[in-house]
């Protein structure tokens, strides 16, 4: 009986379909593991961003510059991981999840690293003093960015085993992103009331714009995961 079942499967293509499915799932898992490792690194970069902001507010400039230099090195590592993941997407065979969605998620994570490092670079570009309320809001903005990125990392971890739960969790990233938007508006409003020079105005504006982009990109990535989950559940 076992022989005839194998023969029937071979004739109908059932075993071939199963092998293709298994191979696709293996390729998908490899890629998702790589993306999770990239998300871990991006979280570390955002942790360093919080450190840079706190050191700036404490006027610990040498330590701040050292932390920002570490961020640059980590961001270069993230670029290398992005290239490796995208290269694997091109080289591997069948993958159940759309390659376009995985491409978008990978590039989106790398953009978070770029904006976080860009914010730190602009903080160390030129030393300047800000009102205490701005310093407090700046730290809070960086810390809220980190919350959004950590939650995104958790969503990516969850999507490897439970797409429905990942889709539900992704909503929290968008909620945190809206908190960053509120902080951006608060700092920007204070900025217009400050009696300051053009260089300081432009530098702070550049910093908070990049801090806002970190959360925006986290929310964009969460939306990509939500779409992946919806498509996955439709197929099931």
C-alpha cells in the first residue's frame, strides 16, 4: 500500500508540491531570521541614539561624540546586512511571502538606521545650548523612537510563528509613532518662540525631523508586516 501511495503521489505531483512547499518555507525562515537579526541591530542603534541625546543634554560632549561614532560603525554593519538579505532574496528559489514585501521590510529597517544615525550626526555637528524644556522633549522623542523600534522588532519576531498576532501587534507601533508626532509638534512650536540664531534653528530642525522619521519608518514597516499577514491569512 505504501508503494502505491508513493506511486500515486509521484504521478499526481503531490509529493513534488510538498517538497516545493517545504523548500519555500525553509527559504522563508532563513530570510526572516536574517531580517530579525537586522531588526536587533537597528534596535541597538536606536539605543545608542538615546544615549547620544542624553549625553548632549548633560553637556558630556566627548562621550557623546564617541557614542555617535559607534552609531556610524553600527549603521555601516546594517548596510552590509541589508545587502546580504537582498542578495539572498535574489538568489533563493521559491518563497511563500512576496519578495517585494520582504525587500520593502529590509530596506525600511535600514532606513530607520540611516535616520537614527543622521540625527546623532547632526547633534554632534555643532555644540549649542537649548532651553531645558527642549532638552527634556528631545530625550523623550528619542526614547519614544526606541519604543517604536523595539515593538517593531517584537512584531517581526512574532510574524515568524503567528501572522495573525503580528498583524494585531503592529497597531501598537502606529500608536507609538503618533506620540513621536506630538513631541515633534511640541518642540517645533517652542523652536519658533525661541530667540536664537539661524544655525541653531536649522540644526535643531534637522535633528527633530530625523527623529520623527525614525518612528515614521517603524510605522511604515509595521504596515508592511500587516499586509504580509493579511495576504498570508488569505492563502490559508
